[in-house]
C-alpha cells in the first residue's frame, strides 16, 4: 500500500463530492435527524472500521458526526482510505438529511 499523490486524491474525490481533503486526511461531516439516527450511523461506521481494520478519527455532537480518515502507518491518504470513505457513504446514504 502506497500514499496517493495530491493529483490522485483529487481525481478520486471527484467520485466522493461530499468528502474533502484537509490536513492530509479525507474528511466529511454528516448531519442526522436526531441523536438516535446519529448513534445508528456511528455503530454502522464502527462495524465497517472493524471489518476493514482501518479506524477513523471522529467527533459527535448530538446530530452531527465528523469523520476523518488517513492511513496512519503511511502518514497520509491511501486507497484504503477511499475504500473506507466509499463504503461509509454507501452505508449512511439512507440516514443523511
């Protein structure tokens, strides 16, 4: 597994327009209808992180969930981060406001 270049990251972000590249990480903020929906989303993303053995940084405040992901062993973004982002987006599409 290798780090992606900024050009490669930008190209892959075209497929994930809700995600951004900030501080050497892929980032997104999700807003949900209520805390119950937010908690369900956190659990879904947590299960995905365990499956992929790739764990995001996140912060939750009531109906808001901020997620950032990078390949910590490499110190930046790799294909694994895009796999996580793509699968997260698919998992959460039914919950998003």
